[in-house]
C-alpha cells in the first residue's frame, strides 16, 4: 500500500508538472504570436510615389482646412471641422478640457495619422504629398508621456536630433535652454551618468527633473515647428517661470504650439484656440478671449480664483 501510495503521489506531481509546462508553453506561444503579428504590421501612413521634401524654411506656415478625424473602431469624432492657421514665427496655444482633441490635432500634424476628412497644408502643400520621414524631421514634439531612456544623460538629450548624438556642445546648449544643465552637472559622472534604475549605478530623477531632460530633447531639434504638450506640468512655479521667460527667445524663428491647462503659460501666445468636443469654439489673444466672456474666460476665472 505504501508503495502504491508513493507511486500515485509521484505520478500526480509528474502530471501536474507536465500540465503546468504545457500551460506555460501555450501562454508563451500567445506572446510570440503577438510579436510576429507586430513584426508583420505594415505602416498605414506611406510615402507617395513622388514624395516632396519641405522647403528649407517655412514661408506660409501650417493650415488646417475643415479637418475631421475619428480613430479606427470609434463612432464619435475626435475632431470635427477644424479650421486653424499658424503663420511662420507665430506662437499659438491650444486649451480645453481633457478629451477635447488637442493631442489628436498634434498627432495629425506629425502625420501619425491622416485626417478622415479635410486637409492639412504645410507651406501650401498637403502633408500627404510629403515624405513622412522628412516632414517629421521638421517638427519637434514633446508629449505629456515622454520617454525616459535608461541611458546616459547625454543620450537622453541627444535623441532629440539623432544625427547630432555625438555633438556634446549642442547637447549641453540644449540642456542649458531647458534648465536641465544644472541637474545633469550635479550627477556623479555628469552627462555620462546613466539615468534610471534599470542598470547598475543608474541615478533616478524626480518628475520635474525628467521633464527638464525631455524639454532639452525638444530644443535639440533643428525644426520649423516646436510642439510642447503640457511641457511644465511637473515643474514648480519658479522653474516654470524661468522656462517660459526664455521660451519666446528660443523659438523666435520657429512656429510654436503650446498645449497647457495652466493659463499663466498660455497667455504668452500670439493666438489661443479653445477646443471643446473636437471643435474650435473660440480663438484670439488672451485679452480678446477674456473680453468675449466665453469658455476661456470662465476657465481662466476658475483657475485664478484658486490663487486668491
């Protein structure tokens, strides 16, 4: 009986191990199928047969003409009938509640997607006629969920212009513009310090310090259009003030698009567009929109009230 009992228990453990191994193989197979499916994906945004390259310097700016867009598998419109113009050297701000379509508009400008309806023109030419890679080299974007590379600080900044990854003076100049230079200089190995905790001797940064690194990455970009999506959300009031004190000077010869919920920052823009449910409902300068006494004025008053 003891012999049979031991054989039964051993067999039970063996079968459990076999079934556990089979379930692990099945689960790993699912991951592998996802990997192969990802590798087989074809880009939806393709370069046309006779692709054009943007001119050396923008002369007519950017124009959205009756642009509408909805994401695949969604019935509701993310943007609907948007008309917007950004002139060379102009600074514009996009404001509105979450889900209003601000970030979607920027994704269309960077041609991560094509409009469902309407046109986006750069220097009078439809974006779909440009080579996507050439177009994206002319646009610098820092989104809210910027990437934190667990690599050297110099590389974290230099990835903004990958061709200049070895140009240390340019990297340091970009870090000075964003306020990241003081942070990096205080690290044990300066610009050669590995950021993050993935690797040995890596040094992690605070949210605000990472945001300065991301801003430096944007300033590395040799581009016509600079887009900052909530660029100072993690910065304290003093550092935010310093960034925007030099923001105009740093983008003097560029078109700049600023997305922010802080009205203390958007008021510096030449023109402010107020988006709501995918539509542009108001536009004008800070003073014009306050005089209009609409959505912008209400949101500004609510925010100002919290500081009194």
